[in-house]
C-alpha cells in the first residue's frame, strides 16, 4: 500500500508539540488550574467541584511527567541547567499529586455523613473549615508551578559551551 500525498489527506494532522511548547502549554494549564482554585468558593455542596479540581491536579501531574519524558527523549547534553530543570519538573509533578490528595481530603471532609442519623450535614462540625484548609494547601502546592514550567524552557535546549543547541551525541562532557 502506498502512502497518500499530504495534499490528499482529508484533514490536517497537527505536528506534535516540541518540548518547549509542551512546557509552555503546561504552564498555561497550571495557571488555569490555580485560577480555578483561587476563585473557588467552598460550601457543603462543593464535593463535585472538589472532585473536578482534584482530577485537574492529577492530570497536571501526569502532564508534567510527560513533559519530563519529552525533554529526556531529546537526548540533549545534560548540562547543570537541564538537570536542574528536569528535577524541578519532577518536583512539580509530585506537588501536583499532593495537591490532588489534599483536594480529595477536602471532598471527603464534606461528604462524610454520620451513618446512624441520616443527616445531610458532614459528620465533623468543622468540616467546612477542614476542607477549606485542604483547598488552601492544594493551592499553595501548585502556586509557583507556572513560573517553574516557564523557567524550565530556558534550560531545555542542550548546549555545548557556546556552540548552540546540539544533541547529546555531538557534545563532549
């Protein structure tokens, strides 16, 4: 079977993002996530929203690890800056995962009901306060993520001295 020409394709297939583009998109996703957390108003009926925010934080952790893999797959010269950027990205993934856990804890605080009474109010009298604390912690964990993702883009291209971007196979350590 022959491969059809590019002009014969019925639709455009977007080119995959470069690692730098992927990091910039990741920074944008973190910004949207943080904005959503900052503007979130907690109430006793917030558990679906908390679930969505927890899922968002978990997706960000996965996206961050995918960005790490994309950078590592480039097989660039491992400069100190690149190593630091990869470590920073792995830390972001960990912090995002922890944020997801805090948001899940907040949701649980609001949804745990006393079994015997059939009450619609949470079991703990300070449930809203406990959930609020968890949401604040989650927001603090990802607050600096957009900046860190953008800063990681400056270290992504491998460089050999001042020769410019080169793959690791062309650099000498």
